[in-house]
C-alpha cells in the first residue's frame, strides 16, 4: 500500500520542465502585441493546477495569463530579430498592394494579418493602408486598421531597437516617407 501512496505523490507533483520564455522577457502575443513576462505562477483552474506565464501589456493596462504548455500553440513568440525588423521596414518601402475586392473582405484580411503576430504581415497592412499627401482620405474603418497596425508594428520595432514609442513610430513613418519621395 505504501508503494501506491508514494506513486500518487510523485504523479501529483509534475517535474520542472524547461520553459520557452523567462520572466522580464518581452514577447509577442498575436492578438495583443508586445508584452513583458512579469512572472510564472501556479494557478488552480477548475480543480486543476496550471502553470501560467503572467504577461503584462503596460500600454493597454492589461495582464494576460497564458498556460506555459500552450504558449507556443497560441502563437506567443519572442521578439523579432533585428534582421526581421530591417526586413519589415524594407516591406514598407514596397509598392502598396490593394486588391479589388469588397472592403469588408479586405478589412477581414487586414485584421487577420494584424492578429497573426507576424511583423512582416503587419508591415504589409501598414504599407497598404498608408495614405500619402496627395491621395484621397481614408474611411474611418481604414484609419482604425491602419492605426492598429502602425501601433502594433511600432511597439515591436521599439522593443527590439530599444526605442521609445514615439521614436519607433517616427522610424516606421520615415520608412513610409521614403516611398513617397521616390
């Protein structure tokens, strides 16, 4: 009987496994953008003990708890590399690709790209929705999507390049201005 009791206590305490992310590390959560892991906690949910990353999104005044076992599955990732940031800024300099489909369908595609968590996809949305000086005004929904994509991209560029939010936005907009001048 003591062997069974010993086996139960061993099974109840899971072995410590190596985590993909560490406290104080900046990460990208696809639906919310750049956040900082402030800790790893044990939390009981529906009677099950769960280990979670506590991710703080300071600008949004939001805290998210992501199960450590599901972090990769939901798309949480480390910040992009400086090379990936250069590639995204280069994407901004490309020619805007605007499909001739209905706005509602394009808006869904843009929203999906923004929430994909891919810096390149977000850069494509910024590029495609950017309006130069001589172009027609944007609709309210276009402007909302553009600003969401610009903000999401600038936060990641800022975190990678260690810039303040305003400096990161300026860097992204500068890349967009070079297209207008060409």
